[in-house]
């Protein structure tokens, strides 16, 4: 099962929270469609900002949108001018008041979405796929990941027949639900057609009970002032990546109890 299912959806309610946090009631379908429009718009509008995740929280009169990015300066703009523009544009889509929080990802090499998009952009720039994949794997492992797996599919090197190639390093235990595994899918549009890139990154294991409530609410609202978002315990780049020595010592202490 773990090999077939999306690793993120497989861990919802265990070590990972939801990207949409609201109660829809009878208007659930319309609200879900509105969330999809917001995400599609922001991903297109902020294509160069390395956006990893968009979390949407709703109340009766307010929509709080948290954008997780490794390049917050592009979204914020000078003195928060770009955020003000975004709020006005989103207000036209939703007909509600919108608050935008910017959450900075300190270690983008451990984020599967950013890694996959980075590989896709390199393939579109005519860089050899093996080189792009190996460079991504090396930088991810150097930042403390326990393992990474990358699958590239399509007409690789312009071959007439499409094929898939898999590159692995370290461990990515998909059946272990306490393993903090991030997953992403990206597409590269090349002259010979689309090339799909799938990335799995294991950032360690989560022991004990985890708080699944959105921790992005501690981020600052940049509509009036610039700056960087504070790092919460739910940051994607902050989970896992602990030194192996500390983890082994902790496991030994549990075994001796």
C-alpha cells in the first residue's frame, strides 16, 4: 500500500496536517472549488517565488492564506507592496477579506516540491537529466536528509520510446507512517514532450504525539510591513534532518526502559 499511495495523504492525521482547514457544511463543494482557484492563481502568479505549500484557513468573514516559500522577498515586495496587490486580487476572487501570511522555508533542499520544480526547470533549460538529478540528490543529502528517491519519466535525451529511470540514495521507508516523507510531482515541458519528475524525501522519523493543528498562524502578516516569517514547529524544512547520533542515543534510551 505504501508504494502506491501518495505518502502525504497516507500520513494525514498521523504526522501531517491538512492544507485546507475549515468547515464547509452544505457549501462544501463551492468552498473546495474556491480553494482550488486560489491555489491555481497563486501558483501561476508566484511562479518565480519557489512556493512549496499554500495553507488556507477560513472563518465566516476572513480567509487566512499562508504561503510557504523559500524566497519571501519576491512575494513581499518593497515595504509589503506586492502583498497588498495580492490581497486585492484575491478579494475579487473570493468576495471576502483576505489575510496573507508569508512563511519562509529555511532549508529548501529538504522540500520535495522545490526540489522537483528545480529539476524540471533545469531540464527545460537543456541540462542533462542525469546531472540535474544527481546534483539535487547530493544537495539534499548534504542538508541532512535520511534518504531521497527521484523518478524521471518521458522521452529522456530525446529517445523515440519513453522510459522511466529511478535514482535513490539513503532510505525512504514508505510503509513506516512515523517516517516524515515529503512527496512532489513536477513536469518539464521540453521540445520532445513532457517529462515527469517525482521526488520522495525522508527527513527522519517523528516519535510521540504530534500537534497537527496549523502552526503557521504564528507567521507575520506582511501586508503592512516587511520581514521574514518566524519558524514554527510545523515548518516543512525544519522537521527531520536531526543528527544520526542523537537519534541513535534516543532509540537506545527507549530500548533500555
